């Protein structure tokens, strides 16, 4: 591992990989598997999301099955224009639930995760413009720096303590095109508990973007792009 990647790509212990692989095994044996196992080629885009705002995207179901069963709402804090025909990355992508759908409207999608099991499922179910990397593939991840218009984290930050969340935001910043940008995520509200910080889904767009800005300030990031909310 090269030293110059220290500080930009989080180092993850093997025990964390093991823990998340086990989480996924447990999850897939107890919850409904089909949304995770269905292939993107079996999904159809049912909503034109290009002009939707963040709150609309959050609640919108993008795709449906051939039997017209809608996939779950997107639950991400991004506008349609930040997704459609954009290059999109997701940190903590899991089994590609989101990636295989976003790949149907984005020019390309990159998912990064710590669970090899989840990544194997994601690779098997996503389209050709989707690629997946393990967080430990540091050199390959570094080759993706500066290539993405939008970086997402869905139901991810809630699992990170504050130092980890800051490291992930640093990685997100490196992935973004140019030197500055912002990370539309499902961040909304920060709670402190036992000195760990949890970032949870947001009740309002204003609060969300204020807190994203706060995180950037705390992490000494710059946000150059203005947002409407
Ligand atoms: C609740 S799942 C969400 C998966 C996906 N974002 C979705 O919405 O379907 C959280 C994911 O974060 C991954 N994860 C946890 N810590 C991570 C880390 N430090 N780096 C990368 N991925 C991580 C887990 O392996 C898991 O797949």
C-alpha cells in the first residue's frame, strides 16, 4: 500500500470485513432476498427522474420488475439531474440494490464496500456500466479519483462513528470531479451517543444540507457548489 493513500482511503481491519460478511449472510437468511438478488436486466425504469428535486427522488421508486412490482423508493438525497447521465459513486454500496438501478440512468456507477459477499452479489446483478471495488483495493480506488459527479451513501453513515464518517467523506471528496463539490447523501441529523456520532436520515432538506456543510467544515473540506435549499 502506498503511503500517499493514507488519509484518503480508509484502512479497514479484516475483522470488519468478516463482521459485514456475516451481517449480509444473516440479513439474506432472514429478510426478503429478491430485491437484492434480482438482476438489473429484469428491471425497467418506471419514472423519469431527470427533473425531480431531492425530496421527490427520496420518495420515488425508480424501477419495477417485469411483473410491475415496484422496487423500494430510492431514499437518497440527490436531485434527478445529479443522477441522470452522470457518473455516480456509492460508498457502502452493499449488494448493489441501488447501484443496479442507478446504472440504468447514469452513464456509469461505481460501488465501494467492505463486504466481499455483498460485492459478489452486486457484481452478478448489475449492468455493464456498473463496477464494484472492495475498500481494500486501494490502488484501484485511487485510479477512480476525480471521475465522479455525484457520490452517494445510503443507509451507510448510520453504521459509522464520527472518525470513520469523516474518513469516508474524505474519500468521497477525492472521488468527485474537480477539487471541490458536495456529497448528496441520506445525511440529515446527527445524534451523539456514548461519544460516537450517528448520522441519520433527514426530516428536511434545509437541515440536511446545513449538516452536510457542517461536516465539510469539521473535515476542513470546501463546498464550492451552491445548492437551492
Ligand atoms: C445497511 S448496508 C447499506 C447498503 C446499500 N447502501 C443499500 O442502501 O442497499 C451498509 C453497507 O455499508 C458497508 N460498510 C460498512 N462499513 C464500511 C466501510 N468502512 N467501508 C465501506 N463499506 C462499509 C457494509 O458492508 C454494508 O454493505
